[in-house]
C-alpha cells in the first residue's frame, strides 16, 4: 500500500487502541495516537481488560513496569483481541532485564499471538532465546551490523509467525519473507523517554485501520523517522534543545499523518 492509501484508511477508521502501556510513557502514547488520527483507552485492570479490548480496533501490549496484574491483563486483552480478529502489537519492554519479565513474556506469548512485535535488538534476542528454550536474558545495549539486524528481524518474525520491527539506528522490518532496512531519523529520539513506546503505538494505529501488519509496521517506522528528522532540523534552525525536539516531534507526526508535504 502507498502512503496516501494508508493515511486514507487511517482517516476513515480513526482507530481506537486499547493501550496496556506503562506509566512512564502513558501520556505520550495517548497523545501521539490523538495527534495522528486515533485515540486511546488505557484500561489496566484485569476485571475490564477483555471488555475494553472488545470495544477497540486494536490492542497494544507494552510490558514496561510489569506486575502480576499487568501480565494477567495483557493476556486477557490480547486473547480477546485475537478472538475478534483484531491486531495485537507487543512491545516487550526490558524483556531480558529480569527473570520475572522473561517468565511473564514467555507466558504471554504462549497464549497470545501478536500481529506485530516492535522491540530493540536486545529484546529481540531475548524473545528468540525464549522461543528456543534458552533461559538467560540479553543486555539491552546490543548493537548489530545491518545484515545481522535484518537477519534478527526475519528470525523473530518466523519464530512467532508475525511481523517484527526491530529498532536501532536503522529499523529492520520483516514478516519472515520480506525484510527491509529503514534508515533516516535523528539520533536525539533516543534522548526522550518513550520513543519506542510511541512507535509501537503507531504500529497499532495503522494495523487497526486495516493496513496489513507488514505495511503497518513499515509505514509507522518511516513516519516516525521522518518526524524525528524534521523535528531535529527545526531544533537546529532555531538553536533550541530537547524540550523543543519533543514538541516538534508531535508537530511533525501530526503534519505527516494529515498528508501534508514538508514545508
């Protein structure tokens, strides 16, 4: 699908996303969805997780700051979305950081089939290790060359039968058959909290608009890189700092998702 078709689908659907995200990035995740043409419901309690997912066009499972109730809610919401044929995006935040997180992710993936996994390189290795029955975690600071990152994305997609978007200085997206490396962006995105969480939300937004998972993840990554690149140029032109970068990031994502050309 071309961008104009994807944006047209987004504007028609105005998707509502059930976001089981973490309190560190909750506000930015909600605001980026609103800026780009969707909306969020952030129901975290397991007593309403299924019901809220049934009301939404897609479900985002961000496993940052986990606890037992959060794992239970993610499983209930993810299973319900799957039963209804609606996309599920998994952001396995810090998956390799502790045994508690590895066990929670393993249990989640044994019951929920994600449409898209959006993660960094270390998290991708952790998920592959779990799939292969290897118990140890992986440091989040893993840095791969481009060929290795593309291979990692394809392996992750094949292991879980989904689309994988593995982020780094470049992003690798794969559905196990097609694999593409996406460059561009501005490195300052790594200096704000929640850049990856917001990208996962954009993946959910496009997938919930009826865009196939591979195209949804690829377009989300492209738009996010274009947004950060344009935000960085505005900051540099004005001699401003990271607070302005954060603000301009939303401005640029809004502009792109409204179909406006760069001025």
